[in-house]
C-alpha cells in the first residue's frame, strides 16, 4: 500500500497543474483530466477496503493515464518553444516522468514485499520488469541530457554532470539492492523504511534534474512565450 500513499499526492498535484494551464480550455484535455481526477477520488475512498494488489494495479493504471495526458499537454505546449526547449520538454515528459513512476512502483511494491518477508512468483516477475524499466530509462535519461547539454553548454550550470552521475550510481545501487535483497531472497530480512527511503532518494535526484531542465527551458524561452 506504500505506493498508494507515496504517489497519490504527486498525481493530484500533476492533475491540478494540468487543469490550471491554458490548455485546460481544450475540451478533450479538460475532459480527460477531469475523468482521471474523479477516478482517483473514488479509488482513494475505497483503497482501505480493497485488496492491496488490486489497488496497486488500479493506481498503476491511473498513473499511466496521467503520464499520457502530461505528454499530450507537453506536445501542445512545446509548439511554442524553440528547439532546445522542445528537446528538453520531450525528455522531461517521455523519460523523466516515466522513470520517477517506475521507481515509485518498485519502491512501493518492494516495500510491501520486504514488510511481508516473502515474495511470490508473480511479484518476482513484476519486480524484475520494473527494475529493467528503471535501468533502461536511467540510461536513456543520462544519454539524452548529456547529448543536449553538450550542444548547449552555456545554458546548463556546472552541477548537471554531478547530478547525472549521482542518478546513475543511485539507480544501479537500488536495482542491485532490489535484486539481492528482494527478488533473489527466499526469506527477506531487510528494513522496510530503508528500502522505501532509498527509492525516495533516487526520485529526488531525478526531480533535481527535472528542475534544472525546467529552468533552462524558462530561461531559453524568454522572448518566445
């Protein structure tokens, strides 16, 4: 159930932000945001009474819908940006946001498994899939940002490379921890809070890069927006 409480506020904030944008006047986008918001409210009310596995799947589906909507909004909004802003916006929506959600899912499901002290075959397959997605998206994020920043060095500050290195290390360490202490163990004996917090630390590092990119877009868009 940790996934529910770890990502619920983030989802509500994301939906609220999208609904407050000028694009919310678009009937299709506004309708989709409203439907997701209403579904989230209904699920929140019933979460305590439902099976945790079912709640996990339903929240995961809403997360996917929110990401797709965010990507739609980004594509509409990026039309007003110059090439640098468009490239960064694409990475932010199509790589960074999915990465944070995959880490969030791994953090949530893994914490529940650690708390119980055992893992089922189904959970093992799911955790392996999540670890794979975290690895792939981390690699993609670092490659994309380094490629963009190398061509626009004046737009990025000196701390970017250090942040990317920290993400790389934290991601590899979290995947290794997940494999060694969760997926591969028959009897799991690891601290639940520590596992959850390490996932949160990784998400925080990714959000730092998201914020750096957002600042670059805002600075680069002066005179464009």
